[in-house]
């Protein structure tokens, strides 16, 4: 329901409520007025009856009874009843002070029907003159003074009731309008604040809303815009990062090409020197260490070259268990030197279609990282499980772990926390595994070890 429909609904609702309330008050007022008029008429009729008895019947107690009845009729609007003779003299009255007094001539001619008293009248009091004629004989007049204060009170009461009901309905309308205003302006204010945050670089979406009106559509479109801006910013950042890595890769590849040739010459020269030296020579261990360091530099150069060139996979069926055992054999000396215990949970065979050399590089990088995280010894557990479609390899160590702020960067090229290395090991590993349509994930906590999980397709 949109805003226009809601406003129209509130207007129609308040109009119907006003009409209903005023109609109820009108009907109730009409009933009260009829009851009050009936009581007033009853009082006048009783006064007339008593006055006629005074003019037609003889009796000393008639005047006393008249005053007594008038006292009873005061609550019905009758204030005074006077009986006037044809000589315009008050011969009986509920007010003893008016007995025997003369009144102004009622008319130049005999009044033959009831009429209002021209000498008595106001907004609150009215006088009624009624002739008393028996047969053809005119006996006199009856003047009845009535008080309309009761009617005025009733009308004032109904007037105040209408004012109160109208004010109440308007109050309801104001409350409903305020609630509607608050319901619409609050999300708009949130959108305005979010837009201000966007100008400051904070691309945060608004909480979803259940409203299905203009505001709900505004919030939905705003969130879509924020999402598109965030995706665009992420894309720009990735493009900048890709350009930076590309430039670094080109530079590193150029340097690697220039360094590899003299490095090969140095390596061959060391081999020649090593062959000339006896194993018992003092310099033989030093030459062996030099050979090892040159091999390490050569592997770094190969990593640089591999990362800078497109991958070409030579897929063939390979037993992943055999690859793991081969990598463990190559690192056995270092594992033993650091006092690391290796626990295996392997099936007999786990054949899958992989590039043997590149997958061996991945497994080597993961195991070497685990060994480097446990310089004082620890435990490395390797589990292999497989299904019809996938093979999962899990590496879990009890090493130093990875800080949360570093965990999300471990797969980035050239990111490393080690003093030695250029930060390409895990980047290359992730790239190779993803080229195999596989997945790699890392979970780690400082001083609680690291768990690396690799998932590969079997076919």
C-alpha cells in the first residue's frame, strides 16, 4: 500500500468516524430533548388543570393547592402560575406577592386562544397566556411563566459533547498522521545518513525492510546501488592489484632471467670444486652449504618464472598417496632434525587426474610451511579421505599459527611473515589447485596451530 492510499484511507476513516459519532450524539440528543419536552409539557398541562379548577370550582384550599403543585412542577420548568380575572387583576398566584395586583391590559379585545405573553420573554424565560372559556362565558386568563434553563443546559451539554468528540477524532487523526510521518521519515533519514557515509567511503548497506511501499522500494534500490558500487570498487582494486602484480612479475621475471645464467655457472663451478675435494676435507661441508643455498635461490627464481607465465597442466592419473610419501621422504631429514612427529591416516591408494610435478610442488609448499611453523618440534597430522568424485587432504600442525589479520592475506602474492622467502609459495599453490578445479582453505589461530584442507576432483 503506497503513501497516497494510506493518506486517503486515514481521511476516509476519520470522516466516517466523525459522521458516526455526530450521528450517535444527534440521536441521543434528540431522545433527551423529547424527554425534556415531554416533562415540560406535562408541567404546563398540570398547571393549566390546577388553574382551571381555581376558576371553575370554589374552595378555600384551591390557592394553597395551586402553590403546592407549583413547587412540585418547578423541576419541570414551571416557575409561576397566575390566574387573572377579566378585570386584569391577579386573583390567585403561586407568588403570594402578586395577589390583588393589577397587570397591564392583555389586549384591547378578549383573548380567545392561547398566545405568548408579549410583556414577558427572554432567551431563558417565556410566558404563556391561556383564556378560560366555559360555554360562552369568559372566566379569565391563566398566565404561566416557564423557565427554559433546563433546555439551555441540555443544549450546552450536547454542544460540549460534540466539541469533545470532534477534538478526540482530530486527536486520533493527528496521532495516525504522526505515526505515518515517523514511519516514512525515519527510513528516509537512514538513507540520507547512509548516503553521507558513502561520500566518506563507507559502502555499507541498510538493514532490509519489510515495507512494500515507496520507502521499501527506496531502501531496496539504495542497497542495490551500494552493492554495485562495492562490486565496482572491489573490481577496481583487483584491477589495480593485478596491474601491480603484473608489473612486479615482469620485473621479477626479467631479473630472474638475468640472474639464472650466472647462478647456473656458479652452481656448476661448486659441483666441480666439490668433486675435487675429499669428503674429509675441512671445506667440504662449507661447499655443500653453498650448493644448498644456491639451490634455494634457484627455486625462488623458478617460482618467480612460474608465477609470471601461464600454467599448462599435464594431467595424468597419479596416486596422491605416492606423491605425499615422496614429499615426506624429501623432507624427512628436516622433520627429524626439528623433532616433529608425523601422523598419517592414508587409504591404500587415492588415484586422481593431476599434473604430477605441479601437484608435488603444492604438497611440498604446504608441508614445508608446517615444518617451518614448528621450529621447536611438534606434531603434523595428514589425513586423506575420498569419495566417488573428490579427494580431500587435510594437513594439521601444532605450530605457531597465523594471526587473524594475516590469515586473509596468506594467498596474496609476495606476502610473507618469514625473514626468508618472497611470499609466492601459497600463492602458487592456490593457483595450481584452482587450475585443477579444486579448492584450498586455511584455518588457524595464534599458538593453536594451522589446518590446511585441499579438495581435488578425481576425474
